[in-house]
């Protein structure tokens, strides 16, 4: 049963930018989900409230993507949260930009 006996003993830690990027991605996802929930409860007529949450989600995801990508420059660290945060924020950024473009009518 060597499969489960994989231990890592190291003094490495996660990158600070990766942790911040992951937290920003989770916050952006929460803003997006809450905005969609508000829109459904108000029958699609939520207006500026949902738009504000959408722009907040876009800003958080763009900043999280940049922070996650910059965190790969830190040496001798684990990059797991950097990968997760960059990927999550990148996907949310692309999604929110596409929603913004559809809302503008292009």
C-alpha cells in the first residue's frame, strides 16, 4: 500500500499572491452568484444593484488574475494556490467580459 504513504516534509509554503488570488476568485464568484440570485428574485429588474455586483466581480477577478500570475515569480514556494487562483480568476474574467459585451449590445 505505497499509494497512501506519500508525505511531504518541506519548509516551503504557498505563495502570498496565490493565496490572495484564490481568495479574490472566491469573492468574485460569490459576488457573481449573489448578483444572479438578486436578479432572479426581482424578476430581472434589479438594475444598478446587479450591475454593481457584476462590475465588482469583474474588478476582483482581473486583479486576482494579475496577482496570481505575478506570484509565480516567488522562488522556493508551492504554486498550487497560484494555479488555482489564476485559473479561477481568468475564467471569471472572460465570463464577466463576455456578459459586459452582451449587455452593451455588440
